[in-house]
C-alpha cells in the first residue's frame, strides 16, 4: 500500500473499508438544524463564497491558528479542530506539518446544488490539503493521509465527507450530534438547550436523504427523482405524492412516521 500522505488510493479497493459506514453513528450537520439552533448566516446564497451578514453569527466566529494552519470558523468548531490537530501532532507529526486548508467559513450553496446550503456557511466544516494538494471531490480516490486523519476526526465528533453520495474526502464537518451538544451547553446563546426532531426536510443532505430518495423511487415507480443525497424541491414533491397516496399529512416533511412507513 502507498505510504506517502498524498498518494491516492482507490476507495473501492481498500480492504475492509466501506465509505458509507465510515462515520459510525455520527450524522452530517443539517442546514435546518443549524439555522434553528445557531441562526441563518445571511439572506441569500450562491455558488461562490459570500460574507456572513448576521451580527449574532459574526459574534460567534473566531480566527485562530489550530496548529499547522489558521482558520476562521464557529468558535466551538475551531476549538474542536484545535484539539484534533493537537492529537495529530502527537500521533502523526510528519503528516501534521504537511497539512493546510482550502477554507472553513464560506457562505455558499453545496457544490452542484441550487438549493442546499453548505455547512461551510456556519464555519462548521474544513477542507484539508496535504502538501498543498486538495483531494479531488467525487473521483473515487482518497489521499492516504486523509485515511490516517479520519479516526481522529471521528473521535472528536467530526463527520467525514467521504460518506456523502458524492464523496468529498478532503471535507470534515462538525456532526449533527456535536451541534446539538454545543446548543445544550449554551454555546449559541438564546437558542441553547433546544433539540431539533430528526425529520428530514428541504436543505438536508447525506446518507439518510439518499435512503429516503431510494425508498421513494421504489414506492412511486415508474416515477423517478435523482438519487443525489440532497433534499431539494423534487424530493419534496415526491414525498408529498407518497404522503397523499398513503393517507399521511402532505406536508413534505420526512418525520419518523414517514420514514418508518418507507422502511428506512
């Protein structure tokens, strides 16, 4: 197996590795939860980075050196990233010194989506480089060094983007579980202590959304929606169609009852 941190491994050929289960019980951050617990960074989003408009969210942002590089991001996420890098320095010192970043805070849409807001918009996610090289999104390969980092990030509560329907191996983000914990600890002021139901809605993405889309396609065949793991307008319409046909409130919200009915 290649040993240099920037060597690229074909994900499908890594023995005993399943990218879709790499994060264990951790779930990706959800834009709807972020907005409810932290707030909405700005009034509109595009494909390119734009600044935070919300004064309350600006007050939660910090710029800090986390070890091998500096970032601007949500204060508790930057603190967690600092702890990750401290462990990397101890366990993988050579890799630590090769690390850089392509950014943390960036208010924009998810790449390739016209509706889903990226978790970078809250300064919750970081894209890593190794020797200034950025792993290519969606190419089916992963840099060896990112495999070394993965268990450390997971232990600290970060979700690895390799499990997204379009794999994003350079991307690590604070998990949904971390965000709820920070809220319970009072990290977001007046919003602290709230919990958000596990229902899926427009703007959410990840493996759970992909499972929902596949179940809807099976239930509504021959009708078909894109199985891209992004809960957009067409997924909502398909969901409403399923709800209407099965005597459920057609609200376009994939709550626990709906998910159970679909077997996901």
